[in-house]
C-alpha cells in the first residue's frame, strides 16, 4: 500500500522468490517529497496495480505496464468513512479537550522531504498564523520522515505556552476521523486532506509542495508557508460561496466501496507465469 519507504523491503523480499505483488495507490505524484521515488519503484517491482484515479492509471501505463495489470478501483481509505465519524459525541477525546463542533482547527503537518532546510521556518510560519486564531487547535504528530523531530519540537513549545492547543501522538480507534469530520477546517500537508476530507465535505488549506501533483478536490486550497498566503486562503474557505460549493462535492477518489471491489479483483487474478513475467509496453 502507498509510498512509505518501509514497503520497499517487502517487495524486494518477494521479488526473487517470484511471489506476486499487488500495489495499491500507485501512479500518484507528489513533487514535494521523496514519496515519488518509492511509489514508482514499487510500481515497477509489482505485478498488479490498483489505483485510486483514472489519471493515475494512465501514468502507470506510461511507465510501460500492461493494461490488464492496472485497475482503477478508488481509495480504500474512504470505505466506511462516514460511519466512522458518527460516534463523535461519545468519544473520550471530544470531552477531554472540551471540543465544540466546527469550533476547532485540525492541524496535520508532515516534513517536506525535498525541503529539509526550511522545515523549521515553515513550521514557525504556520504557528504564527494559528496564534491569531481564537479556535482550539488540535495538532497531530507528524510521520517519521526526516525532519519530523523539528516539527515535534516546535509544536511542543507551542502547546506548553498555549492552553488552547493540544498535540496528540496517537488517536484511539477511529477518533481521528471523528475529529476531522467536526473540525472547522484542516490545515497542513497530509494526504488525508487530499483524499479523505472531500468525503466529509471539509475545507482544507494545503500547505507547500508536498502534495503537489496529486488530483486536488475542490475543497482543497493551497497556500504558501507565509502568514499572508494562509490568511488569504482562509478568507476563501470561510466564504459562503465556497462553503455552499463544497456541500455538493463528489470525491474524485471513489465512492467508499473500494474494499469489496479490490477483494473481487484479487479473486480474479490468476496465479501463473503470465502474472510473474512482466512485459514492457512501449507507448
């Protein structure tokens, strides 16, 4: 699944043993991170590809893969997403931080691995922007990419000096989606803002270049790492016209039924030499 560098080890271990590899979420592009290198390498190591958008299917074909090996079945992360958010009132985390629906901001910031030298400055700019907001701020821990310790350090400083800000290392069960569903908006550079947030019809301020290249639903507005740019985007997502428009949004990454489609597709795959022996198709 996806583009995490630890996935490479599983693919390499299977390769010389002729164990077929199915890769989910290939074909995307993220210019601001090393994820592209990992994702495309996994595509070439894999025998079958399940993608989340037709544009991503076309990219895999551009890489010389045979057409029968690629299926667009949507993003499995959307499955049962709406059901996961219904228990918000009963979640401990909602009571713990005294959250009110649509009165808090969710912040998900990860390292931009193609811009390690400016991670500290970028994080500080985001914090400056958020300090001017009266809403409660819920920060998630970044992923483990290089530079994560810088982000964690800056966020820890903020929550120590700001009683209205919280840094959460791990969410229990599906609490994260409940928090996302009832936030005022999401700001950061996580893929959850690009893929899942549209299903929940949540406004998103996407920061920097980490998610550049992916298909962005209309609920996503991209800002630079400056207070001025973030403030400009905030005015857009708070406008009545924008909020009215995203109420009708259809998520381009699928209908929330990918799991069953993927299961049916896996049952159709024939485990034979044709699956293992890949041909390169010239475009």
